[in-house]
């Protein structure tokens, strides 16, 4: 059976504007849709009988129609807040959204200015030989927390 690449990652946000400050303003993703939906059909998709929800879909500027980030804020009814894993150490079951960027250093500086907490400060490592998936080069990777505690990674790359 054929399956597509990841179409969208959906993040259920407590405060969509705080999430937009990260995904749009720091990472540079472009809003391709911002809407409010409601009703029983939408509610059924998230296990409720009725719902009002704001949905913002973002993607890399001029990016494909895959790999979208969906920021979803349930406005009514109020949802319970899931417990967050303690910060500072990785836990089983956590997920991470990973981006590549040539501006990783600039992004790290902006994250620090905004007081975003890092799991891993920007760390550089070298890969001397090509592997099946990963090319030889110098990589820089950082992992930080979005406003709802989701891990977000940004990787930089330059060839040897």
C-alpha cells in the first residue's frame, strides 16, 4: 500500500498566538490558512460532540503541500492540559519536529532573546563519510521547547 510523506504535524495549542510567535516569527514559516471551524462533524474528529476551533496551517515559504505545521486551538469546550515531561532531559514517548535551516545560528540567537528553553544548545558535529541517508559534512543541531512543551529541532549543514 502506498502512503504519502507526512502531510501535516498537528499541534494542539493552548495559546495559538504564542505558537505563531515561534513558528512564524522565529522559524519563518508562512501562514497558508487561518480559519475558525465549528460543529459536530469537526468535533467528532477530536472526540467531542461540539467544538469551536481555530486552525492555522503553516509551511516553509514556497514549500510543498506536505510537511505542514498545523496549529489547532480548541476554543470551546476547554480541553484539559496534558502533563508535560520535565524539561532538561529527553523522555520516552516525546516527539520532536525537525527542520533544516541555513540560518540556525540566527534562529538560536532569536530563541535566546525570547527566553525559549533549550533541551540541547546548538551543538556541532562532523560526519566524515557519507552514509546511506546522511551526507558527510558539519552539522549543527539544537533542540528547544515550543510554548506547549513540544520538542523542536533545527539542523544546520555545511559540506566538508
